């Protein structure tokens, strides 16, 4: 799912959890992966930067990154995906 915004807008953790990975991918650009205690894996992509290191414990609503247009992006937006038990879940079910 893509959410439009402005370069540098704050990106927030949608769950409490642990940052299991941060990095760069040709498609996702700068990304963050958040693992929750209940098993969701949330991936945030196309960020201009991360505000948290791998291994950090985060709380819902904490700023974890900044919106950007890195990777295979044609404009500034946040790509967010949620997986549970290896299956993709519609992120809107959580909002």
C-alpha cells in the first residue's frame, strides 16, 4: 500500500515491536522492517532515512523514519506492507 506525503514527513511505528532490519534495496529504497510480539512483520519502504537502528525496541506512534522517494519510486510516498504467518495482510485492517 502506498501513502502519499512530503519529503521528510515523519513515519511512525504502527505497532510496538523490534526493528529487525534496516537497509537499502533497489526496489524499496531505504527500508525498515518491524516485527511485533503478535507476529506481524511490517515493512516500510522508499524512506529518505531511518531514525532507528536494527535491534531497537519501538512503541506505537514513535518516529522511526522519514518519508522519501528512494528505490523504485516515481514520487514521494511511503510503501507499507504487513505480513502475518507468511501471508500478506491488507494494512488498512489495522487502521
